[in-house]
């Protein structure tokens, strides 16, 4: 029984953190930000998407939350959500327009670095691009 105690404690802490995150997200939006990112998103492939690393916006989250690319490569954000979102660099390196459902935005990363970003209307939505 004692060997299971740390596992149970971690599970309880994890559940509490997940609930706290959901409550915090509720302060910014009426939607639940803790839902899984699975599902289908149909999107017409435009000129910018082939060769890009794709980040899907779904259920008020960026997925994957972190992507790694090489200098000169592109990242494309596709909004598969029911609400409008942005991809906005915390340091001002880029700012997408407001992406309606089904819209996409592509950014080319010329130099190495770590770039955190968020959604302007929903600041609890965050992600990171690592260029190495």
C-alpha cells in the first residue's frame, strides 16, 4: 500500500492542477481549455501549407503546444475551432490577423531562438516555437 501512495498523491496533484487550469481558463472565456485536441479538421491546402510545420487551434488550445523547426522553415497555424483566434508572439516578432474558423496563418522563422506566443482574445492559450 505504501508504494502506491506517491502515485496517488501525484494523481491528486495532477487532477487539482487540471481543475485549477480549467477554472482559470473560465475567467477568460466561457469555453473549457482542457478538452483533448483530437478530432477531424477539414481544411483546403493553400500555397503556404506544404512544407510547413502545422499547429492546430482546437478547443481553445494550440496543438502541439511546442514545435521545433530549423532556420528558414515555416509554421502554419490552422484554426479548427468554432471561435476566432490569433497567433501573436509575446516579443512582437509576428502577429496574425484574427483567424476565423477555417483560416490559416503562416510565419517563416529566419533565425534561431525560442519564441513564445499566445492568442490575443484568449491569453490563456499559449505555445512556443523553438528554432534551432
